[in-house]
C-alpha cells in the first residue's frame, strides 16, 4: 500500500515550476476577476466617469478607475423606468418553470430508465442526449415556426417549453446516474415489508433529494443564462433579463451604466446559486461524466 | 430469489452425499464437482410474496409524460425541419422548391467559410483552454488556497454568456475600453479595437471564451488529478524518475480520459453557444468571424429565410449528432473508472 503523500525532493526544475506556477496563478486570478470587477464598479459610475481612461502608456494613470462618486441611479433607472422588474419576473418564471417541469418529469423518467431494461433502451437514451446536445440555433428554426402557429411566440409558456428542450434531457441523463447509485435492494426491502411499488419509490426519494435539488438549481442556471431562445421565442411579451440587457444597446447611444447594472442584476443571483450547489457543479457541467 | 434458496439446496446435497458412503475417519475429503455445480433435483417451494409482481406498466406510466413532452419538442420539430428545408418558407406562404435550398449550399461561400471558421475558432479555443486549464490545475492541486481559488475561478462560468459578451465589448472598446488601453499601452495594438479588424477579431472572441470556460477544464482536470494512483507515482519515483518524468509518464496518461471528455464537451458547446459572438462582432467585420451557427442565426432570424435556415440547421444537426455519438461512446468507456 502506498503512503498517502508522495514525497518529492526539490530539484531546480521543480523549484522553477513552483515559482512560475505561483506567478501564473496570481496573474490568472486577476484576469478572471478583472472583468467582473469592472462590471461591478462601472454599474455605480456616472456615464462620463465610466469613460475616463488614462493616456496610452500612462501606467500611473490607472487610479482614474477609482476616481468616481458612487451612484445607484442606474439600478433605480432600470427598475423604475425600464421595466426590469417585469423582466426579472419573466426570467424567474421561465427559468423556474422549466426547471421544475424538467426535473419532475425527468426524475420520473430517469427512475424508470434506471430500473428496467427493454429493447431499444440504448437508442432511446441516445435520442434523449442528442436532444440536449443539438445546437440551440438549429433547434430554434423549426421550433419558432411551430410556436408561431400555436401562438406561443412571446409568451411565458412558450419560453418554458423552449427551455425544456435542453433542460429535460439534461435532467433525465443526470438523474439516471443518480438513481443508478441507489440500490434496488432498498425498494425490495420496503416491498417485503408490505409497501406498494409507489410507496417504495417514495421511500428512496430522501436519498436522492439533495441531488434533485441541486439539478433544479442547475436547470435554472442554464435557462436563466440563455439568450437565443429569449431573444427569438420570447421576443415581445416574454423578455427575460439577458434579452432586455441586449436591448439597452441602441445604435445612437449605448447606456453603459445601465447595461453594467443589468449585468450585475443578471449575474449576482446565479453566482450565489453556483456557490450553493458547488458540490454538484462539476458533475452537472460535464453531464455526469466526471465526478469530483 | 436464487439467494434465498441457495443454502437449502447445498445443505441437502451434502446430506445425500454423506449417507451413501461408509464412515471412514482417515480419508481425503472428496467433494465431487457434480454436487457443487449442478442443481439438485428437489422440489423447492418458491418464496411467496404478498405483493403482486411489479408490472411493466408502472414504469411505462412514469416514463410516458417526459417522453411525450420530449417528442413534442424534438421529434415533431425535426420533421418540420425536414419539411421546411425542402420549401421556400415565408411567413404565411410555403412553396415547394425542388431542393433549391440544398443545391444552393455548396456554392454558398459564407456557408463553407462558416465551417472553416467554426473549426478555426474551436481549435483556437480548445488549444488555449486545454493548455491553460491543465497548467492551472497542476498549479492548484494540493495547495493551501485550492478551495478559495477554485471558487474564484468558477465565477465567470456562472455568468450569462450574453452578459459576458457585453462586458468584454465594453473592455475592448476602442475609445474607452480598459483592455484596449492595456493592449495599446503594451504596444500590441494600434488605435483600432481588437474587434474592428478582420485579422484580430477572432482572437478577441477566443479570449472571451477562454476567460469564461477555461475554469471548467481546470475543474475537470483537478477531479482527474485526484484519481491519479499515488502508488504508481511512488513506484516510478523509487525507480529514479524526476518529477517531470513522473508527470509525463504517469500523471498525463491517467488524465487522458478526463481530458477527452473535456475536449468533447467544449467542442459541442462551441456549436451550441453563440451569444457572446452575436454581441461582440455579430459575425463581422466583414465575414471574418461568421462561424456557421452565427451565419445560420443571420439567415433564419435576420433575413427570415426559414427554409434556407432549416437546410443549414439540418446539416449542422446531423454533424452534431455524429459528434454526439462519438461523445457517448467516450462516456461509456469512462464508466468503469467512474466509481
């Protein structure tokens, strides 16, 4: 049995690697955080202050960035005059609705798929997963046409259904892996004790509940961050936050302060949710192929 | 069921074999194969259950709603897509056009360029992301700050690609963008923004994708690194391998499967997400960044040539499905080591 830690001796090469990696890491963290930081700060800046830049090559002039008086007027403007409260509501309903539909239907389907075998199961499975992987733009062309005929374009139910195209297969695929890990013996034991089939299923739900909760959150995240469906299927009546943010770009004047504020409003809740489900994030984002 | 009856059978078998023999104290214990392996003809009563056996219909009804919904939003549109790709589709008027949508495609330079640019874009994104991502994972693995730093790196991934595009558009801006100022001050760029010239626009887009999605590769690689067998590393070191040699001949081969998954996932996502590209360049300047999905978006939802769009979408979809087939195969090969 190997010991837990492999002891490695310092060579000049490994020392150099450690130094280089530390520097690179520091650089990379700055590069990651900087755009977020700029977005956050700019959302509190007045329009002219946001445009202040030092002269080219004037490195000492960077302090200009911090030279402003914070204002919350962009946030006020968004919610008071630009109707962002409606868009926020739309986003919540569309993302939450599709996540709920996907996970409820998906977990039922995933449970069955995990418990029985039948001919053509592999094909069914591949169909489900390829629905998820299809490019959104390609799916949208016929979907838009169908939704037009059904008068679903520009409505929240339409948007929920559109988001379900990628959330439902995702939920089925991921949750099947989850149910696979729950031994069938538990249900058998329940049934020996006199539970009906359905009661036995209910008995194992607490075991998968954390996972199901996490994947509801992930589905919300995917739907919330979508722009293409929101822009085309939701155009008009069901504008979500990303679509509304995009529309702040006018040909004549781009309201950068408001755009940044809208960006913060769109991003912050999702970052928070991302941290909450941190444990399941890798599993979710790699479709269950990699586990931490 | 077999588990429950097993002990009974073997017990009975031993008894019958004992009875037929003389009691001999000193003998080699002889157990004929036939006893152990062959079922003994004995009437064993099936254990009775008070429950009715689970019917398949239970599972069927659990599956039906999801399958129905999925069929409505994937198979039904798929047939529509085929139908539309064979017609001239305008709002309120559909006309058969003798495969014109498909016939025109091979001579459509923007369609062909779309593929080339998509390949170029994906290649650049993937190369950078894999190199940086793996290096970051190696640098992070086992350090004290690992948890905090990984959480920090996660943040861009939570952002809507559209918002990310907006922020970078601001940063790249030729008159007031901070990154533009930085690039200019470093002498890399002239007065023109990175997105404004055809040579550099693609690099600008790649940087955004790298910024947002490299952490995913890092996360995947970190998960893979935790599973590199320590005893192999140790054995290799006992044999006198340097840390670098250790990395090349033990760590890296153990990482390949995870990296393959990472590459496939990112590759598919490059097909799927064009939000940030739409904001940053919209395919321009000229057609320099019009990768196929962007072109498809333009044809379908800017010029509303839905028939033509459907033809392109169909081809794109078929390519994606083939890629997906490969991906699923890769996943399946991963399965045993997943536990």
